[in-house]
C-alpha cells in the first residue's frame, strides 16, 4: 500500500522493526517526479556514483593534499574495486579483453547498498578524520557523533565499521595520551548513542537474539578470520609507522611525513581487522562478506593507492603523473570490461 517498490521488496524479511530511509526517500522522489522504477534506477546509477566520486576525491585530497593522488584514489575506488578478487589472472585478462565471465555490476552501481549508503559512510569517515585532527572543535565532535549514529538507520555494516573506528580513535588517544582527543571521542560517542537510541530500543530483541533477514542473522562461532586484503596494507603501514619512530636517515624523514598524513588510514585498517574478528569475543559471526566487499576491499584500494603515490613522489613529478594516468586507464578499461561482460551475459534475456 505504500506504493514504494524499494520497501515492497523487503516486506517479508521478518524483522520486528527496520528503517528504510534511503529506500523511502527514493521511492517518494520517484513518485513525485512520476518516474517509472526502471527510469529511477537508471538515474540513480549515474547520479549517486557521480556524487560519490566527488566525495571520494575530496576525502582523499584532505588526506594527501595532492590533486593527482585524489584523482587516482577516486577513480580506483569507483571503478577498480572489482580488480581485487581472487578469480585468477586469466579471468582478469579476459575482462580486459572485453570477453570476461559474467559479472553483475560494478560495486558502486548496485542500489541501494553501497550505491547510496556509501555517501553516508565516507561522510562519516571524513567526520572522524576531522575529529582526529581538530578534537577541540565542537562542530567536529557533533558531526562525528551524528554521522556514526545516523549510519545505524542506513546500513548496519557501515554503522558497525564507523562506530568501531570511533572506538579505535579513542584507544589511540589513550595510547598516546592525547586527553583532549579522548574526551572528544567520548562526547562524540554520547552524541552517536543519542542519535541511534530509537533504533537500538526498537531493535533490541533482534540485536540480542538475531533473526529476521540474513543480513542480521549471526552464526555462533569463535573463529578467527584472516583477511589478506586488510593484513597486507596494515603490515606495510605499520612497518612505515615503526620506521618513522625508530628508523634513521632520509627514509625516516619520509616515513614521518607519511605517518603524519596517513595515520587515519592506519587506524581504519586496524578497524577492518577488529570488525572481521569481533566474533572471537562475542561468539556471533555476522556475514563477513559484507565487510569484505563493502569496507575491506575499498580500504585495500584506498590505502595501496595512497602508498603507491607517496612512494613514486620520491621521484620526479612526471612519475606521479604517469602512475596516476596508468591507474585511471587501467581502472576505466577494466570497468568497461565488467560492463561489457554483464551485457553479454544478459543479452539473451534482453531480446
């Protein structure tokens, strides 16, 4: 009766309570503009990835202070995450030759998660970065808390990741005795708790006992998960951070500049390990694939492009330009291959 296909699709999930703000708003906008559902979906596939590209560019620039690096990161994140799959070099090569196996979509063209919800997720990460850098700013504290709390209503896996990042920043503040940052994290946590209190109250049985859709069901297990796409960049970043503290020579100077720029990325990588292994303590394993595809692979791409561009920056600027160009070309062509493969796989259904 709501005449909203996005909500209608999830009518049988069995959840006692669930918010669908993105779906609700998209459906209402489509109705107001008298758009068919297929037209609305096509518009969304252009509009939201475009907005996400701008957001990723701005987020990457705020970390790197380099337009070349920001452009390479935004391109790789939007078009290149499908490259990070254990499907073998042969499959990748066939995709580059526009004769790849069946692929359903590029990650950020999939509605609604992460096509739209990623906008809220990376906004929250940006707010947490600002909190780390300016803990005395009241607006930074309020924005960080509000964005973390809001994610509870948007997408639970982004919410868990962003909330854990806030906790990791707090632990870092304790470790280095940055008390003003620790106080800011505590206040931001209080704001987040206030924002998400209605969600927690109305979903308490679901959160405690599981059930509902497969998205929220938990498998009883205390298994440790080793995620190579997180552990590899984490090892590299921790090595650089360690060299910045105990190394020497020109490399130590470079490492110190790198650490100052990308400390937040290191904290995000630590968060990736924690959210994948919280079941070691809680005994409830939520679907790890959601973290793998929607947070950990993007983090791998983000961190490795940052690292690659910073290493190449040690050489003449032409090297940076060439590397950024290569990243854009490779990711763009591979994305084209993914789309062509998808169209070929569905050609018979479209006749």
